[in-house]
């Protein structure tokens, strides 16, 4: 049997309870079938003990695969294991208050892949850096069209489109789907079918595996749509990881991607990989490119060195020629002056010694130059290797960290008196002073409100001394600037004031690795606050101060005689007393 590599990883995500279960194991069945199996179950029920249903399904299925069946073929072995797991979940319905679970199982036997699935946990095949989804989600949108009662288009827009139609714990006989809905054997590896019969025929025959293939079994928490992106982890990202990493490390990388984007579900991953030449293609290409780069650098350095070497050799030849001439002159002088032989001999020896010293100096300079150029080549290679390792390291969300040191609002203070009109909108923005404490350059793509669901993203930019930075290098600081928009009326002004006073508003950044199209929200990193720690007022709304006014002073003028009217005759005649008539 081919030596396969297995791996698994899981995390609770944003949930309070881990309701997934994942297992990857090599076993020998009761009928002596040597198989490698990966199982993932996603419990449904929350407070109804969905985690118990998932654990039962994995334990019973695995035990039955190893000890409970005498089946000689893998599809029948899987059918019996699913039936046993389903019965175990049904037997616990009262204790788990009706909890149920999905179950997806991939089995490799004699280099051939078989699958079984019920629910929406998925099985993928990665081949030639292409990811193919082999299984299909058993939800309303996919299952109802099989019955002929509704078209696929109508089922897809039905309010119940995402509701599961098949799972363990539903009925006495479970629905076990062996189908390959993505045709991984086609030339481009991606010709899916929605016909269950066609998919079943493919699945029953099994899929021959090749060196470099990777089988991924996962819960929907890895691949489900995210609030701010198509999926927590894209198909390209999964294929890149499975093409360059193996075993537990590859599984952890996939889970890390989902967690970096705040996966709101449990995330579980099981892997079966056949390492081979294909899976090493990208590292090999990277190595060849690195070797080519080093070769070009070495050639350029050698040319520079060769020029220096030729210059040194020319100097050495000139020095040797001069020394030879001096030796010849000394010999001539010695022959001509026999009387002074001793002095001439001494002069000749001094000249020879000077020649030897000059030659040694030139050769030492040449050796030192060669050592210097060799050191430069080694340093260039080390820099290239370090850059490659850093690029791989910076593709993971866990390698990013930063420190928020200060928050500044623009304008710093807004004063408004009730009753006045806003002559023009207030254009507001916020600035956070951030220090990159991680090992990777920091590129913030956007920020999202951390309170509430979803929310509109806000564009951001790093600024330092008025210049916009494409990325914040490790160990450096800059201001992250976000334009919050305009305050156009008094109600918005009051709302922003109350929001600032509450102290609960936070934004979380979305980080993109340098040169990558994907982005993620870093986990365990500080959120970006709106207000300062001092809680000083930002928007001040005051009532108008009333102005006290004094009533006018009136000076009375005494009336004159002409102003007093004469008394009338009626006023001089007294009125008779009133007569009261009793009421009987």
C-alpha cells in the first residue's frame, strides 16, 4: 500500500460549544482490508447536545469500519458503518433531546478513493493545484430538484434553500451518498454534475489517486460564506496550501485561514495526502528560480571579480618585470665592479627580497578579493532564502500583530448650539497610531464595525508625515487613517456624540498579506477604539443662553381738568334697590 500522509486540525471558532468531531486513521478491517479513513461529523442541536450526536457517529462508524463488518468492498463497508452510526444516534435521541449530526467519510484503499456522505460536511480532492468538490450538500436547494417537484432555480431562491434534508438521526434508514459530483478525472478536474445517478456510478467505481493528490474532509465552518467575503477560505487558498504543505501543518494552516476571518462556526479538517513529485512542484520551481537568481548574481559578481583579478595580475606582472630588470642591472654591476663585490651582492639580495615581498603582497590581495566575492555570493543566497521563507510565513494570519497607541479624531472638537443651522456638513475622520510588532509588513485593507452583524467596510490608509505608505514595515509606526464620512444634520450630530460617549464602539482591521488577493481579520489582536482613554468630550451640544430684558419704565401723568369728563345725569340719580321676587 502506498505510504500516505495524514493530518487533522480543529477549532471551536466563534461558538461556545465545539460540536464537530474529526478523526483520521489507518486501520485494518475485520475482512483484512487495509484502509486509510478520514471522518468529520458536525453535530446539530446546540443546547440539544449536538456534540454528543457527532461523537457517537464518529466513534460507532470508526469502530464498525474496523471490527463490525465482514464486507469485502469499501462501499458496502461504508453503508453498514453509516447504518450503525445512525442507529446509535437514534438510540440517544431521548438523552440528547433529538440531536442529530452530519457525517462525511473518505476511504483510501489500494490507491483508490471512496466516499460516503450525509449532510453538508464536504469532501474535496486537490489535484494539480485544482480543488474539486466531490460531494454535494444535502440541503433543500440540491435535494428537492431530485424529486422533480421543483426546478433547481426555484429551489435555490426558496427561503428553505439552506435547510438540511439528510442527516444522521433523522430516520431509521439513513441516506448514504457515495457520489462523485465533481469529476476529478476530467482533464481540467472540474466538470460537476447534479445528477445523483451519474455521481453514484462514479463513486461506486472509486477514484484512482495519483502522486501529489490530497483528499480534504471538512465541516462547513471552513468553506461556508463569510459576512464580508465569498467564503472563509477560498478554493485557491485551499489548493495552494495542499500543494505546498502536508499533514498536520497543512491542516492547521487551513484552520488558521478561517479563524483569521472570524469564522462563526466550528472548523474541522481531516487530510489524506499522497506526497509526490507533483506536490513538490511549486517548491521545486521556487528552488530553481532561487538557483537561477543566485547564478545570475554570481555571474555578475564573478565578472566584477575577474576584472579586479586581471588588474591585479597585470600589476603583479609589471612588478615582476621591474624586479627582473633590477636583478639584471645588479648582476651587470657586480660583474663590472669586482672590487666592490660584497656591496653589490648585498644590493642584489635586497632587490630579490623586495621582489619576493611584492609578489606575496599581490597574491594576498588576490586571495582576499576572492574571499570577499565568495562571501558576497553566500550573503545574496541567504537573503533570497530569507525572503522566500518570509513570504510563506506572512501567508498565515497568526504571524501578524500590532499595538494601538493613540486615537485622534478630526476635527478634535465639534461645538454646536441648539437652534442653529449647520452651514455645511462636518467631515470627520479618525486616526490611530499603530506600531507593527509582527514580523510581516502590515497592509490594512479595510475596517469593519465590531459591534453588530456585518456592516459597511471603511477604506483606510497608512500615513506618516503626510506621505501615504503602501505597507507598514515591521517595527515601525504610522497613523492608520479612516474617513468616517459626514455629519449632515443635528440628529446625526447627537448620534455620534452618544456613540463616542458610550465607549463601546470598536472597529477591527482586515489585513491582506503583501502580494496576496485574500484578506483576513487577525485574531487575538486589539480592536481600534473610537474614543480616547481620557473620555474627553468630542461633540459638545449646548442650549442657547437666554438674554434678560428690563421692562420699559412708564411715568404716570396727572390728568388735567379738561381730561376729566363731566358727570352725567344718570350718575347723579341714585338707582332704586333691587326687588327680589320669591320663587314658590
